């Protein structure tokens, strides 16, 4: 099963990674966080949020820039896990 990230279509913005200078597309996730994707991600499916009528797209998690950026760990806000 493909893991997906659900984004609001009307929140799309363009940018460039400050570390590796890759071309990015930014979206607001349904959770409210901003998230970078490589290039121009393609929706696997779409739906309308009945409360706001905003279009929600589902994007394959593998298109996330966090998975491809060589310096992704330096941008992470999560504490590093240490092995005992």
C-alpha cells in the first residue's frame, strides 16, 4: 500500500531548497504543516473537503523532498534517536 500525504491544492507554492538547491513545490498538509515536494508532484487522487470545499490532493510520500535531500537531517526538528 502506498503511503500518501494529503495536501490542500490551493496552497501550492514554488521554491528552492536552501541546502541542495533543488526545485520544490510547497503545499499545506491537511494537518496544517507546510511540506516540500520534489519538482511537480502528481496527485494520486483528489477529493473536496465538505466543510470548506477546498480541493484535497493525495501525493505519494516518496515525492517528499525530505526523503531525497542530502542534507535533510540538518533541517529536521525531530530529536535524533540514540541507540542504547
